[in-house]
C-alpha cells in the first residue's frame, strides 16, 4: 500500500504558464477543433441553402441575414476552419502514406499548414466581405 503511494509521487507540472505545446500538438488540436466547427457549421449552411432555394422570399431573407457583420464574421470563421481542416486533413493523409513522420518534417509541415491556412483565411475574408 505504502509502496503504491510512493510510486505515484512523480513530478507533475500543472502550471499552465510554463507548459508549451510542440507545434505538432497545436496542429493536432486545431484539426480536431476545426472538424467539430465544420460539423456544427453544416447545419447552419444547409439551413441557409434550403431557405434560399425554397422561395424568392427565402433567398431575400438569406441575403438580408448575410448583410450583418457578425454573420459575415461567423461565415468567415467557418470557411477558415474548413480550410484548416482540409489542409490539416491532407497533411494527415500524406503522413498516413509514410511521409513527414520525422520530427523535423512533421514540425515543418505543421508550420506550412498554418501559413497556407492564413493565406486561405485572407481569401475567405475577401470572398465574404
Ligand atoms: C463536412 C466536412 C467534414 C467534417 C464535419 C469533418 C469532421 C471531422 C472530425 C470531427 C474529425 C475528428 C477529429 C479528431 O477526432 O481528432 C475529423 C478527422 C479527420 N478529417 Fe475531417 N471533416 C470533414 C471534412 C474533411 C475533409 C474534406 C478532409 C480531407 C482533407 C478531412 C480529413 C480528415 C482526416 C484525415 C481526419 C483524421 C485525423 C486524425 O487521424 O487525427 N476531413 N474530421
């Protein structure tokens, strides 16, 4: 009993300000977050598509809704999340084929993925506004 307690006395760092995640961990977390955002966004986008196709009034309603900064911002966020999910997803698929699995190449591909997403986010902003 006493020995079991002793074995649990390992160093534990719970000070969030001193914990720094590797770039690959951040890329991984963001991929999951962007997947969940994309999933939730599907409901919003399908509702907008359905409403806009249902009638000319519905189309006008969706156009009117889109004329709001907050709605545009949410749409921009959705497009950016989708862009990151696709970029990160393609990176995953390349890794599944046995490439970019070493520490250096994994770090580099994660960084390149962030840069490509930043460019796509700017393009999404141009599209939405
Ligand atoms: C409607 C569109 C999509 C939705 C809602 C979606 C959602 C998700 C979610 C929730 C996950 C789980 C993430 C996790 O547990 O870590 C996931 C994983 C994944 N997604 Fe998507 N996704 C979509 C489209 C795509 C596309 C277009 C690609 C292609 C590039 C893609 C590639 C992947 C890959 C490779 C994984 C596995 C990642 C891993 O092994 O950790 N997804 N997706």
